[in-house]
C-alpha cells in the first residue's frame, strides 16, 4: 500500500524541515536552508536501512517506489514554498553556501572519477545486415 511510503516521506519531510530551519538559524538566515534536500537524503537512508534489516515489506516498497517516481514534482512543490528572496536579503551566506556546494560536488565527482577508473567499454560490434529476400512472382500474375 502506498500509505506506508507516504508515512515514511512525511516523517522524513518533517525532520528535513526542522533540520533545515535549525541550519538557517545557525547560519543567520531567516529561511529554511536545505530542508528539502535533507528530507530526500533521509528518505533514501531510511529506505536503505529498512531494506538491510528486512523491514521493508512489499507494500512499503511499493509506496516508497511511488514516491521515487514522484520525486521531481514533490521537490519542486516543496522548494516553491521556500522564501528565496528572504534568504538572499539575509546576507551573502545563502549565495556562499550555494557556490560552496557546487564546488564541493564538482570536487567530489572529480575525486570519485579518479579513484574508480574502471575498465573501458568493449568495442561496438557492427550491426548485422540481413540480405533481402528474393522477389518471386507466380505464374498467371497472382
């Protein structure tokens, strides 16, 4: 049942909003800082934790799968509630946090790609083209 996934999402959303508000207070910004992202990370962690401990029933897995498919609309709707103008008027901390997060993510991607070289992909095989069937006609035009 999808209700189990909704309950898990609601718990993670509330925790994300609370942690985002606390982070905003710590940074001196009168806004929620990263609450939506924190909520989605908590949802992923909760799902993985439940799967490791065999606590994820088929119904719950279907509910979480449903919200996985609804990820983008939920994030857009939740992010629309955040007051970006207030965050920017609160000081350069929001802009600095955004730039810093982009730089940290870029460095993390570069670091991971250098650590895990992997093996090159195999060469592609040329497509097999089958010969066309010969055209035959029957006597009498039929």
